[in-house]
């Protein structure tokens, strides 16, 4: 069964460093998403991406964040200068993309980011 | 801003019981609602997706209902099993943003 994969599973970084989180969505999916979940808190929407551009972003997704689909398979989230409060589990998801994107989202296993 | 609330926060039941998990949202103008399960330290697994025009969806022992006008959804689990133990999350799509509840942590005792 197709699945969303994410690398790395864990990342430890120093405050102020740049990190890139990688995701391989399900191959025929058209919509891609990033979420984060701070330990003990709700899953929070960061950004959705369609047709090589951001379709929606939350208030959390400020200038420190960027997303890219560098090739036909990878979808990346870059945090330019990490802060302590960026420590969280980051989930990538994808969906098939019927009109309006009203389809089931499939999540990857997550990348646990720890900023020291 | 959309707020999603789930009740109860935790639930412990003996194996075999039927149970209901509740999800409420503040703005009824949603596109869809999705139920997920999350196992400790893992990603989210989609259980059911209900479009805004639908009232319920079923998959095996799971049945989810949606009442948009009252801002509520319920997830019914029949004949619960220890393998159902997990945290259950509901999420609504509001325009192009997604809002999650805090989840209901379910423990099914053998």
C-alpha cells in the first residue's frame, strides 16, 4: 500500500541553525501539507501546497518557514533559523486532489525536531 | 477562527463495549471532517472522511456522523477491542485550513 515517508525520523539542531525536513508524498497525489505537533498539544496546520505553489498557510508559517517541491517526488520544509519553540513533531501529508481537495489526507510518520 | 473540541479527553472501557467519541466545531462552514487515530509516537492514520454534504460514513466497526448545523460529529466504535486503544482526533477543513481537536485517548481493557 502506498505511504508517505519522511526523513529524518529525528533531528537535533542548535538554535539559529537551518533545518530541512524531507517528505515523499504518495506518488499520484497532488496536494501536500505540513503540520506540527508540539508535545502534549494539538496538531497544527502549517501550510498546503498545490501546483507548485502555496495554496494556504497558517499564522505559524512566517518568513522563517519555506516549502519546496524540488523534483517530482520530494516535498521539503525548511526552517531558516530555528528557535527553541520550533521543537515539535513535524508531519507531512498528501491527498489525491479531487476538485477542492476534498479527499482523505494520508500522513507520514513524522520528524521529531529538537532545538537546543 | 475555527475551534475544535473533543469530549471526553480520555476514556477507559472494557473490551466489547460500544462507545461514542464526540467532536464539536464552532463554525459550521466546513468542507469536510476527518477522523484519525494516533498511536503513541506515531503519525496519524485516517479512519473516516465525511464531506460537508454527507451525514455519515461507515467503515467496519466505525461509524461517523456529521451534523453541520449544530457543529457536531460523533465517532461510534462498535464492539471495542484492545487494539482500538489509541488517541482519536477529529479535524475539520475550513476553507483551505485544517483545525484539529485535542483528541480522545481511548484505553480498551482486555
